[in-house]
C-alpha cells in the first residue's frame, strides 16, 4: 500500500532519514522544493550504516535503458540475463544504500526497468537481487513546483510518500557551522541578518524576492544548495573583479540576494584585520553597522583558537550587548569552537559578568 502524506504535513530532512532507517524495507519517496538538500539524506544514512555500500546518487532523468541494465547472453544455456550497471553496487556481496534522484522525471522505460526494486520481497534490478538489508529511496519535487514531477498509480501503490520542508535559517546555520563545505562567514552573516531568504513559498511567502516561486520566472534563487555555491564564489573573489563577482552571485542566488550580499562583502573589506584585532583588542575600531557586526561575529567564529580567544573576548566586550549575545548563540552551533572557548579563562570571566545575556 502507498502512504501519501500531503495534507500540509511536512517533516525535516533528518526526520525523513530516520523514517528510512526505521523501515528499510519500505521505499520512501522524499518530495520537496528544489535545492533544499534532499540528497544530503544519503550522507546521513551512510554515517549511520557504515557497513553498507553507498552507491553514488543515481540521476534517473539522465539514464537510458543501457545505463540501468544490459543483456548478457549465455550461449551454452541459450538464455539472456540482464546485469545491472556497476554504478548500482549490487554485485559486491553487501547491502547497498541507493538513492534514485529525481525519479519522477525519468523516462518511462527507465522507470519501468527500475520498478522491481520497489517490490516488497526479493527486490532486483535486471536479474540481480539486492542483498538483504539494502535501502532504496527516491527523491523528487512537489507537483506544485511545476517541474514535471508525477508518478503513476502502480508506483504509488508500492511506496511511501513524504514531504520534507525547506530548512529555515536556524537549521541552515546549524548545518553550515559544522559542514565539510566550509561555508564562508560572509554567507552565514547574510543568512543571519536576512533569515527570510530561506522562507518557503508554501508558507505564504509568495512575495519573497529571494526564494523559489513556481509562479514567477526566476532564473536563480536562494536555497541551501545555491548558498553553498555562492560561498564558493565568495571564497574565490580575489580572482575576479567586482562586476564578475556580482554577476556570478546573481546567477547563483538571484539579483536581490546578490545585491545584499555585495554589501556584506564591502563590510568585510572595511573591517579591521584579524591580526590587528588580536594585537590591539582594546584600541582597534569596532564596527557600527549591523551588517558589519554580523560579519565580524561570524569571521571570529571561523578564526578563534586557544591563542586568540582571550584577545577576541576583550574586543567583543566593546560591542553592543546584542552582538555579544549573537556570538554566544552562534558559538553554540560549533562544538569544536565551544570547547576552545570553555577552556579559556577570559571566556569564563565574560560569562560570569554577563549572566543576563546568557
């Protein structure tokens, strides 16, 4: 039977991953807006199941039949068997974690070839069966996103459909703080000051000039995925002039967000250097504008270590209380930096003197 949760009820990406882990024999179809990080579920499952083999994401729309399985002729027995492509990792003798990405957009013959993977028992591709304990899940977009995602009844009868919500700014900042993607502090500062940039059109944010809206012709927009690409551009900005930088950002996160992020870049370029702060924390200039303060906070979170945090705390003490609180709040997202801070007497002294902020 198919279970379709589409009554305005959504779950987080982490909850969706937990559902997959709880019922590995079910085929879970993860639906959500474009660019919200659905494919990150594969990494979550890989961490939880280290003894499984993780197949690279299967980009279903770009498969043809030969990419799924090919006939192998047994001349002696006068038989033909179908062998799956090696990308599916099905012949290595271990359970597999397999993500069929953007499954609804695939060609019908390819989806028909993949369909036996959805059977309740003895799941297979071609004539090779999955190892017991294997996990197969699908991803795709919402029908309301107008990107061509729909499934036929015989498929819906074999899967569980859940809708994941777009991560809000708080969740995204938590992810960015510890992600291997090493998100640039400028991007984190931008999101902290413009949290509505990650609001969903499905939450009544129809006029959100930053995000995706299927009713508007938008070439680029803010999403968790596009913010990561914007971070890559900003980290490489020394190799381009300002016009190229802004053009690249516009093509990644949209014009409105690019213009606002340009202001944060200008703030960064006007701030005192980290070395000057550490050498002269009591005299170096303190930024005044909210945007510049936000950039300074996230830059500090990236740079502090055991040797520099005493000077940073002395410098931070000269900021308005809201920015001191912002540093503490965002420090909580960084387990490693948090340990550094708690090992510092200057930080402990500051906490004792500012219990009201904590």
